[in-house]
C-alpha cells in the first residue's frame, strides 16, 4: 500500500503501473530502426526521395490509426484497441523484414511498413485515453508526463541504444526481427498484468455516433482543433530529422554509431524533462509552459542544433549539448495532453482522438516536408521551416484557454489532496 501511495504522489496512477511499463518496452521494440533505416535504405540503392516516401506512407497510416485510437478506446475499451494494435504491428513487421527488406522489394516495403504503422498508435495512444479517464485531475499533468516519459524513453532512447548494440551483434535484419520479442513482452505487461478496469461508453450510445464524435468535436469546441495543430508541430522536427540529419552529420565527420548515440542522448534528456514539465505545467500553468518552453524554446534550439557542427568545428560534445537542449525543450509540449482533454466535460475520447491524430501526423508531415523541400531549399532551408513552425505553435497556444469551471474544479481537487 505504501508503495502505491508513493507512486501516486510521484504522479503515476498506481492502478496503471503495469501499463506504463508495458508501453516502455513495447515502444523500445517499435523504435529499433528509427535512427538508421533511412541511411541503410539509401546505401542499398534507394534515393532520398524514395526513403522519404516510405516514411511518409508509414506516417499516413500512423495518423489514421492515431485518430481511431481515441474513439475505439472509448467505445470498445483500450484493452481491445491495444490488442488490435499489437496484431497489426506483428503482421507489418514480419512482412516488412521477410518480403520487403530481405529482398529489397520497394513495393513490399511500402505495403508492410504501412500496415506496421497502424500498430503503435492503437497500442500506445489507447493507453493515453485510459490515463485521462482514470487519473485524478490534480495529477493529470504528471500522469501524462510519465506517459511521455515511457513512450519516448522506449521509442527514442532504449530503441536507439539497443539498436546501436544490436546492429554490431546481429546485423540489420535480425535487429528488426528482435523487435517482435520486445513488443510481445510489453504487451504482456500492459494487457495481462495490468488488471485495471475501464468502463466503455458502449452501453450509453451508438458506437457509430462515438466514431462521429471524433470528427464533430472540432465543431463543438474549435480549441480542440487548435490543440491538434499545435500537437502536429510539436514533433514534426522529431520525425523530419532522421530522414536527412544522419547524412548531414556524416558530412561533418559523424558516423552512424555516433549519430545514434547523439539521438539516444537527446531523448534521454527529453524523457527527464517530460517529467519535469509535467510538474511545471501543473504549477506554472499548462498553457504558459507549452508557449514559452515548447514553442519558443524549440524554435531557438532547432537552429542551434543544426548549426552546431559548423559553429563548433564538428565538436562531438558541442553537437550533443545542442541536441540535449532541443530534446529537453521538446518536452515543454507535454502539458498539451492534459490541456486539450480538459477543454471538454464529456467526449474526452473524441478530444483525445484529435490530439492523437496530431501526434500521428508528424510521422507523415516530417518526412513529407523533407521530401518536398530538401531538393529546392536544401537541409538549411528545411531547418528554418521547422523553426518557424515552432513559433507559430506558440502563437496558436495563446488561444487554447480552459473553461473557468474546469479551473475551479481542478483547484478544489488540488486543495483537498
């Protein structure tokens, strides 16, 4: 009991603890190829545009799945939605490695990487709906901070570090095969050991109506749409960078292993600040945290990260420090996952559907920006586009205000703790 109380005080709902661990391990398996797949495919005969197209198609299915995760989790329960994501991930991975990557069949790669893209949003973002419904209001910022801690820690940190070791020991194809083991372990923790109950809305209304709410919510509450746009901008650079920065860094003397270590360390910083900004957001205010630390901070550090190899003569630790600053401030957007669902009293799953769509679209938008612009404005131009987008997100956040009754309810709840 004491252990559970301690976890609650830290901001982890104790009844969901196994789910958090499951997300961490699942996302580690999902993230094994993120830092090296693009340069690997280019080195095996694909053009940069083909590589960008592959990640763009992958991103489209992630975006679709991200939207569905909110409404499916609310209608059928997150457990069923997460299990569906697991199955799609397994089908996509098996096909991508055995029929696409092994034979360098580009069409098979497109098909199965797209199927794989349906997997992790259904698994991870359905759990986010679970958190929003089953966490007390006064600790919601910390609860979602912990979600992004385990999500990013698995996808970008453990995935990157594991792959930097596994590529040397097992090779590229076997590293991807090994991801299946990790996602199965993660699913065991999140779906079997996690016994928390979630009451679906199935008995309260039509499932078709619930699916429609995932679209009509933006008409009923336009601020939800603004929040979704800000969420898109949040991680667009995160998914654009791996498409072209490994090659840019290679031009300045960084090999693949060094790049993976930098990328992994960036998100080590990010996961630490996911927790910090969860606490900061609960105290300083969700909106102000997103605007200044997220939007303005990321605009500045995006430019700094790109130019650091030039300004500091390719110094490894200077580039690392600039990346750590960007990764830390990227976490300034964490309170968005508490802010947007708080805009509505009912239909939080529908609001989360828009937010999850915003989380999924960057996987498509990031590579698409690179594919469309890098040929004309170069990598330097792409960086400035990404920096300006961050500033735009800061302006948009100014318009996302919580209803007064929600603020009073949260303050009342906090005072009773």
